[in-house]
């Protein structure tokens, strides 16, 4: 799982952004910081488990306002996700295979797709 946020530095002048994320056991968490060259930085960090994390953000080696941030990473519940719409309706007569129709086949225009897994 990954978590993403943006650091805005447009009005701060020239400088460098540094981000450090620490889990509740004091271990560093991997972080990617990308300078978007427009006064913003995209930050992605990769929590390894459910729990509390501390996100430290500095600009020119000084903490930004409200840093460090406390973040709680929670378990997700994919069974609460739903997918619906015309692209997911069952085909009564399959033009994608057998005349009997495949219970998992979906017709999308002239194409067919397996729909055992639906991202949410």
C-alpha cells in the first residue's frame, strides 16, 4: 500500500524538501520525493503495516508548519466496495464464446472481458 501527498513551496523561495516517515517501532519507512518543478513536490511513502506513523517534513532543514504529522494507517475492507454499470451487466447470449454463455463473460462493444476481479 502507498500513501501520497503534496508539499507546496511556491511562496517559500528556493530550497529543498526532505521527508522522513517513521513507524511506531522507530523504523524508517521508504519515501519517494519528486520535485514537480512548479513549486510543488509529490511525496509517496509506503507503510508496511497497520499502525501509527510520524511524517516529518522539512524545507531547507527547518520543519514546515504542523510538522511532524501523526498518521494512523488502518486496515481496509474491500468487501465494502461495489461496482455497477452497463459495462458489468451479464450477457444472456454470449458472442464471446459458447452459445450457452459464460457466467463470467461480459460484453463491451464487440469485445469481451473476464470480470472475476473488479478493482475498487
